[in-house]
């Protein structure tokens, strides 16, 4: 990585660092992360998040550890409706496997070696009987015995540990008021923890190269809840059981108020890439559409300047200063993706000619191939119609083909409103294009 690329990475991450400070993240992962020695690198990333002021709740599973112990002891593995049927013998194995896995996680989070990403970390890990559980009972005539479901989370106790600066580690075991122990699913614990604590994010690390992928292996970057539910029913037969469980859990959490749920690969660095880059690395599920079109306000001036300055340097747009944009901000609209402005456009009405000028259309480079320019154009056309305008015109030097492909026709300068003709810059020699509305 060059020094320039390093600086650009930091600049891209900066808004997220500011946004995430003080927020609560629930991160769930299966026992294979520990079993396959992946947790060491993950612990470095978790340490970084904690150092940036993120409040972390880790929820771990132990399925491969349990499976290995059952096989060693010759105990049959049994499942019903994707829940392990936990008899007394299996429960002893579950307790041993979860205890071992939790100890391994705590050990990695305790590393503080010099010249390592954990140097000076001093992470304090809080564990305990935070989960009150009850038995699943009899399902389809099958007694699930010591397989349980969450009855209540001790949210006040968890918040107290988070307020004290601790990282909270939850294991998939629950306890009843009568002293019984129940085996829980990691996904259920993580989801209930996120909902009960009103977490800002719920994240699952899944054994997939890039979160949720389609049948061709292409990453599905984002869903709104209703899309995710439909996709799970019609398009998800290729998903592994683990990814399907996590996606169902993410949908449930979104339905109960979690604004952002993520499925991220277990690979090294994928968690940070998902959190601190706009394109991410996995799949995000949200209750509402992530793409928003709205009128600009004064707080958007800095973002608009950031979008148009590269185009001004290349001569694609006329140079505009901050003061001018502040004065004319009422003419601007912006498009946002996940609360980040990715494009802008201005509409200057000339009601005496029943025409409007489309100006300052700009989309950040990484979003230019995703239809944001077309969305801004449609929005501007709709605004123009609402103002009673009949035609839309644009002046351009280098993007004529883009507008022609979208119904604009080259016009003479004399066809423009008289006020615009008087302000025409003959040095730029921009071409005029008009579209009937």
C-alpha cells in the first residue's frame, strides 16, 4: 500500500470512527472461529473497536467442539427443527465444550504482548449468569429435554459492565431460577442480546467468502427486511445451514428495531472492512431502504463540495465556491446511501420560460455505475414537473452522450431562457441540450 492509499483509507474510515464511538455492537460467531485458530486475528480487530470507544458484546458458539466430544464419547448427535436434542449425557458434553471454548476466547483477549496489535490492550472480559432460560419443551411429540430458549436477559447487569469499560462475553448456556442449565443456540442469544440492549449493530461472522452470496457466488450487498424474507423463501436453497440461521436471526432482529444487521466472512480483516469502508465486505440487512433522495440543507455543503471539486478540476463543471453553494442550497438535492451522501444535483427554475436548468450533477466515483445519476435525473424531472415546468435543459462540455441517451436533444442557445443566455460563458462553449417533460 502506498502512502497515498494509506491516507485515503484513513480518510474513508474517519466518519465511521466518529459515528461508532459509544455505540453498542453485538458480534456472534460459531465455535469454528476458535477451533480453526481464527480468533487470534479477530481478537486484534475487537481490541481496535474497543479502543475506538465501541461497546462490544461477543456471543460465541461451540458446535464443532460439541460434535468432536460427542463423537469421542460415542454419543449420538440428534437434531430437531435445527435445535440439538440435549439429553443429560449431551448436556455434560455441551458444558465441557462451551467452557473450553470460552476459556480459549478469554485467553486470546488477554494477550497484551509488546509489538503486537494487542499491546497495552488490557481488555477486561465480563462473563456470568446473564441469561435466564427455560426448556423448549415438547416439539412435535419430541421432548427437547435440556435444549432451551431465552426467558430473559439481565440487561441492567450487562449495561453496567459495558459502562465500566468491559467487554461482555456471552456463552450459549442459560440458567433457570431452579438451578437447571439449558443449551441454547448462539444465533438466538446474539439476537436476543441485540434486541434487549437496543444495540446499534448485530453482526454474525459466517463461514462464507463474503456474507450472503447468490447461487452464482456473487455477494448480496444489502437487503431491506421484506426483500430478505422473500429471498430466503425463494432464492436461498444453496445457503449453508449456518448462513441461513444467521440470516433468519438478522431478519428477526431488524423486525424488532435493530437498524443494521450484518453477515460478514470469518476471514482476516473482513469485520473491519465491513465496518469502515462504504462498500463493505459482507451483507447488510436494514428495516428501511438504505438509498434516500432528499432536498439538501446547509449541513450538506461540505459533502457537495467534496463531490464536485474533482469534476471542477477536470473542467467538467463550472467552479463554484462554498459561499455560492450556501446561498443556493435551496436549489440542491442529494442522494444518500446508508447516511452518506453519494451524489448531488441542482435545479434552477426559469418560470417565465417554463424551463428549468439541471446543473451540478455529480456522483462519487464508486457509485457512478449503480444508477445514482439516473435516480438524481428522475428526481429533478419530478421536481420540475411539480413546479409547472415543461422543459429541462442542461449545459455541458464533455457529458453530452449521457444526456442524449436519456432523452435530451441538442438545442440552440437562443432556445434557452433569456436570463440564461445573458450569463452564457462563451469561453467554455458548453453545448445546450433540452428534454421535454
